[in-house]
């Protein structure tokens, strides 16, 4: 019974680290890619709203735009933020993977230790029926319970 609970818990940890968190990170990475694509160059995708080479004032020969510069700064900050959140989610997934592996390794070590202990005749007599699980069909075997009313 305990192995089923631990196995189920380990499976849920595995799903979080291998299935759910990578998908969450992808949402943030997609957002970073989308923001990175909004360059403010006056291309057809973002129009003239954020052009960074527009005159500062009508008729001015200085081609600079405070809106374009502000957008570039904001865009870079958003891209950095989304990427950082995605990286943090991925690090969390890696931490959960390592914790899951630690549980698996510990279970394996304990399983091996129990198997060695039980196979050592100084600790466990394999020929003694009283020291071993009841054999199917023996008087002390639990069999199947009667049906519930």
C-alpha cells in the first residue's frame, strides 16, 4: 500500500516537472518572443506608432523619437522579465526533477538493503514458514475476503 502512495506521489511530481512547468515556461518564453518581435521600426506589423527614427518635432531634422526610445526600453525590460520568469519556472522544474530522483535513489538503496538483509540466512530463514509470508492455500493465508453486504 505504501509503495502505491509513494509511486503516485512521485508520478505527480514527475508530471509537474516534466509536463506542467515546461508548458508554463513556454507561455513566458512566447511572450518574450512576441515582445522581442515588436521592434518599433515602423514595419507593417507595428505601424508608425513606435518608430524610433521620426523627427522629434514637425520639420525637425533630428531623427529621434522619445516614444520610440521609451518603447525600446520598455520592450527590452518586458522581454527580460518574461525570459527571467520562464527561466525561473524551468529551474523550479529541474529542482522537482532532482527531488524526485533523490526519492527514487533512496527507495532503490533501501530496497536493495532490505533484499540483502532478507537473503542473509543470519537475518532471515527462508525455509521457516513462520518467518515468511503465508503460502497461498495454507491455513494461515488470508485468502479473499467475503463479499460485503
